[in-house]
C-alpha cells in the first residue's frame, strides 16, 4: 500500500469523525468514488490491491518436466547439475517444447530453491531419533586453536587463541599466543592442566596439527613428534586424533564451538593491550568468571569480576564430580 493512499484514508476519516461530513460530500471533496470513502471509514488501512492471476499456458505445459529435472539434481554430483540453458535444450530436443529461454530461466531461478527447501524439510521430518552424548566426568577434553586479532601496543596483530575444554563439565582454559607453534601448544597445555587441577584420565582430542603429529598414518595411527611424545609421557595422558577432512569434523565440535563463543564474548571489541601477558591475565579472569557463573557484564572492564558478579557466583561450570574424577598432576 502506498503512503499517499494511507494519508488520503486518514484525511477522510478525520473529516468523517470530527466534521460529520456525509459520504457524498467526502467523495466530492477528495474527488474519489464513494466506495473508497466507505473503505476509509471501515478501516484506516487501504485494502490490498488485487493482482489478477495471469495465465501462462506455455510455461505451465513444461513445469512438470522442469521440476523433474531439478529433483534429479538433488542426487547428482555438484558439478553435473542442470543449468537453465541445459534444461532449455532438453525441453527443445526431447519434448519439442515451444518455450522461450527467458521463461525457462525465470522459472528455474524461482523453483530450484523451493525444491531444495522441500527436500530438506522432508529429510528433517524423517529423522525419528538421535544419539545423545554422554561424557564421563574428568574422562575427556578437547584442544584447538582459533585466529584472533589483538591491538598490541597500538598495532593490530594476528594472534592465536588456544582453547582447552573438558567434555563433561564444559570447563575451559583460554590463552592467546603470537603463534600456534609447538612452544605455544605445550605452554597452553601446562596452563590448562594447572587451571583445571589435573589431567583427563582417558584422552584428549586433537586434529592433526603439526606441533603434535609428524605424519598421518593409516586409520587413527600417527607418527608423533619427539617432544610431544615426551610431554604426553610426563603427564600420562592419551591423545585421540580426529579423522582428516569432513569425516572427522564432528569429533571435537565442542572446543570449536567454545572457541567461537569465547571469542565473541570476551574478545569483542578488539582488545587493546600493551602485551600478551596483560591480555592473558584478563583471559584468566574471564575463565574464572565463567567457571563461577559470571553474568559477563563487566566485560573485563573497570570493575573487577567479584565487584560485578559477586552475588551471582554459583560455581556452575566446574562441577565437583569432574574435579574429583580428573587425574592429579605429576609430582
């Protein structure tokens, strides 16, 4: 509806309500039909304009064939699906259809997303169950890196956010390093073990990152780097390496989602610090706040975490069962 027509209806209603003008007088004053005046009196919003349904006999004669080709594409390889031109050629050659190329193009552009959406809804409706995740306290953890930008001493620098997450309780440890080399990888583990008070007793999940894996072998077998193997031996934990590529994308989704969430919550806007040590001290406070159920309003700003959220510290993240089950640090 146009704004001018709404203004017209408002003026008619004003004169009818305040000035008690008749329908004939209003129609003569505003130079409109008496039907329009009655519509304005009945409702302040003009009725929707009726759009006649245009018949398209040529297009309707081929829509069934086009829909069939588009549904075939649902199971076809991505690079071997019908284009509008190929559909037009098949209609002409196989069905001797007398339809223009522009008609086929417009219909395919509108219809293909609808067929894909219908297919996805049908697949979702066919899912009748799921496998719930059940993690034992202190048994497993996940580790990964994520990119992050930091303003260090006035200059924007690309750094790397190390993330360690206990799978059962969700308790985590996050630190930022200048690189994701082996030194940062090992230091992040040491910090995480000290922050959580121990080492998972089953394994820690990783992708095939170079600080730990020298060569990917068959299956889950890996040739590990010497320093990493010695580090694992000292702390006494097993490493679980995810399958390369899409087959292993779901195997440590917890820490990947946690890194994105932590980055959005605590590193937005871009932090401005003099050094990474200063930033990591702030991140240590952030981890402590999340472990204790902080609301996050302080955002690592002027007020301390206890001043901001002292009344709301409930200890929701680091459960007592997980702390009790985790393996102690080596002496």
